[in-house]
């Protein structure tokens, strides 16, 4: 890759970070896509700013033949479109070379979730007679009550929680803060954990982590995920779970009970409503299943 190409990529990534607060993971994904595209163009003796009209369609076809799924190609195309839109605004190109590139529509993949009974069983799985069990129960309650990302949950500090007002201050993607209501159950378990659990798990309770891992430090996402899977086994939940299972359940159950999509968007911290709309598909799929199972003509 030429120095000029690397400079272009870094300028683009800097713009993403400065203007939109893109996360490290997002920036890494764009960097990977652009590097792969630049390498492909190098093989064709073409420039990043002047690819031949058929260069990307040919590559997408080759990727598909090599086993890449349509969703992967769609993500790649989205990354490159964004780069060339930026280049157009910066005056680096006169026309967008990807204007005519199209992919078949991608059917949204529905996130895995749990029904309300399964959530209750998972929440009740930790042994709350122990400090670890109290911590895990409080974490699960907060996760489900607020729809937090796992990274947001394990990064909570003690001063982020206001039990009197019943809210938690969450630092989300792009370092954007939002206040999330917790509800009575989560507040009650947090109070019990802070009173009888946290002190037993820490040598120095003045340290900031709300839910400590080893050595009074912040728990890792991987550690929490291992805990969730262990509690799922205890609760006899055989469904495949993901780290965001309770976040998905939070959004789906809110919509099932009549919540406004915009409200769910704000609670989840989504910057784009289209990201939240996937949960309307989940709710619709659940209604269709219930109809098929229980209606006499289903």
C-alpha cells in the first residue's frame, strides 16, 4: 500500500472520529475494509481514488464465490460508500465511483432473545446467599431493566448510579452519555448488593467499579459472559445466547407491551432509528408464532 493511500485512509478515519465519535471497533472495521480494497486495486494497478467502474462488482462477485455472505458484502459496500462520499465532499474526486453498484436487499437477521418466563428464570438463577450471587443478580437486573450493552454494564462506576432518582448514567458508544431508568426491582437488588455484597468482594471499597472483577478492578466482558452462560445452565435455558441477549429481550418486551419505538431508541442509545427497528421484526415474529400456536385456524 502506498504512502498516499495510507494518508487518505487516516484522514478519513480521523474525520469519522472527530465528526461522529466513531468507536475504536468501528474505526478498525473501516480500516480493515479500506486496506483490503486498496490491496485489491493495487493488484489491478488502479488507484484508490480512480477505480475502474467494474472493479468493485468483480471483487464482490469473487468474494461471494469464495463463500462470503451477502451481509458481509453489504457491510463492505457500506464502508466504501462512506469513504467515497467523504472524498467527494473533500474535493478529492469529482464523482462517486460506486454510484451504480447495487446489491440484493439483505433480509435483517433477527437477534436472539428470550421470552419473559425465560428472563425470570435467568434472573433468579444466581445464589443470592453469596456475595458473588448478589453481584450477578444485580448485574442481570440492571442489564435487563436498562437494556445496557455488556461493555456499558461492566464499565459502570459507583458514582454513575443514583438510587434515589432510580437512574444510572451510562457511557455509550462514541463516549455519549445517557440516563437510563432502572425500575423498582433493579433498584432493590442494587441496594441489597451494595449493602451486603460489594464490600465482601473488594479489598478497597473506595475503588470505582460498581461490579468488580478480580483485584478490585473492572470486570471484563468475557468474565461476565461466562457468568451468564453458567446461570443459563442453572436455569435450564437451552437456547443459544449472545452477550446482548438481555438487551435484545429488554427492547423486544418493551415493544410487546406497547412502548414507542422512539422511546426504545433513546433507552438503547441508538443514534439511528433504523437500528432500533429490527426489534419490530422480532416482536412481529413473536406474534406470528403465538398466533400459529394458539389460534384454532393457525
